[in-house]
């Protein structure tokens, strides 16, 4: 636990689902890589990717996040590289640990891994897994993955992964969707990932998720500080009207798609006939002028206990230059107003450098 009298600096992240329009997957992947480079230059602490095996519609969707992150490692300098999430029941946990350790070695120790169960029935069927056993499969896989990344014997006597993993004791995250899930993550010593929205609830997402965060903190028994990653849909623009014109149609389309086929996507809580305003509410979207977003985030009920703010634009699919400008506004206007500074600048303030 920290002994500082000052509140600890939170880390700023961005998350991409690697999604584009049309069918040019190569350009979509290149654009997503460029966002990592831009975020690195802006001082973002962590870049996160989401794993998707089934198509999201249009170009993109990322089935192989660790291949993607290995390439991002070669193009960036300081930004940490993470998944939110890797769908653990659809992976061999020993092979996954090997990939994670390789990318960590290549990146100079910048890797973190978020895991979860996912929930897409079609993805589970494609991999021959029983979606009804997703929680059990996740728990079993996490135990093996954690042991492998701790360089313990896995699979058979005498076998440990190579390259030997560095210390991952504070670099494994679990995505959860309930208070019992949060308590389970705490007992496992995992960091906590909270999704951009609490699907299946009519109440505001932060009101639903704050008790989950509190349950996690209450169950935490490790000597190190607990970490909570809070994913939020944040899209700044010159004003609210411009933001709505940019993201509204995509958000509504996603909500209606999820509402028509919740079993395939694993996402529930989008009623038939939903309109744009309700879709944005259910995605817990923060959009508009940076000042409006700052004011709204200052009222966010989970943010005060979060150690990581993870911003994302999905389900909106932004033109590349619009996405870059949004990242710039997040890093230069929104996050600093909430108390964030790039690591080098924060360190300089703490040591008195640059005065």
C-alpha cells in the first residue's frame, strides 16, 4: 500500500478494438498501430487492445492481440502494452504465457495482460468450447497462466516456459461483471478491469460498478496496492453537436445489433427500438467539448477509486485523423484536468526537477 499523503497518480490508457470501415483490414491494422505511436508520443501510460475472433462488421477485429502488440513494441518507446481482454477459455494458457513472455522480453518489460471469459456463443462454438462453462474455464486457465508466468512447472513435470518470464505478480488483470467476480479477482491477486458499460442494467453504469469496485477493495489481501482499471467511452470534439454527429450513428447501430442478437455477442441490455440517446446512456458515453467531459468525469462514481483510466472510442468507428485529434484532446486537456500528467512530467514535479 502507498504511504504517500498525496493521492497516487492514475495511469492514462487508451483501448482500441481495431475496427474500421469497408474491407481494407490491412489499413485498419496500420491505423491502429499508428494510434499506439501517437499515444506513446503523447505520454499515454498504457495502450490496450481487445481480442475478437468473430467479425465486428467492416474491416478489423483482432484475433491475435499478441502478434499485434509485438509489432507495436517495435514502434514505440515507453507506452505499456496490454490486452483488455484476452479471451482465456479460447487459449491454451501455456502457449499464451509463452507469447506474453516473448513480447515482454522484446518490449523491455512493458507488457500487462488482461483476461476474461468473453461470452460470444459463436466464438466458443468455433473453438469447440462450451460457453456455459466459461467461468469455470476461465478460472482453470488463469491458474495455469499465473503459474506459467511465475516460472512454475506447468503441463508436465520439469517443464517451465521460455523465455523465463519477468515478475508478473502485479501485471495480470481480470475483467469482471459482478461483485462476486470482483471478489474472486481480489482473492486471486489480480488487478481489476471494469468494462465501459454494465450491460443488462437500467441503472447508470457507474452506480452499478462502484459496489463491484468496493467489493474488490474489501476482499483485497495482498501487500501491494490494488489496481482498478476503468474503461470508459470518451470522445471529445469542438462541441456536443459535432461529437454526436460523429459517433451517434455508430453507437445506435451497435446497440441495435447487440439487441437483436445478444446470444452471439454476449452483450445484453439493449432493448428493441432503442434510440440514440438511450444507446449513448447504456454505453455510458462521455462526449462533447472537453470541458463538458471533464465535468461529467468529475461526477463519475468509480473514477475516484480507479488507478487506471482506459479511454476508448468503440463502438464508434472514427476516421483516422479524428481519432488522433481525440487522443490529443484526452492527453492535453481532459486527463490533466483530472490530475494526470505524463510520467516524465509527474516525476519531475515530485523531484523538483525543472523548477
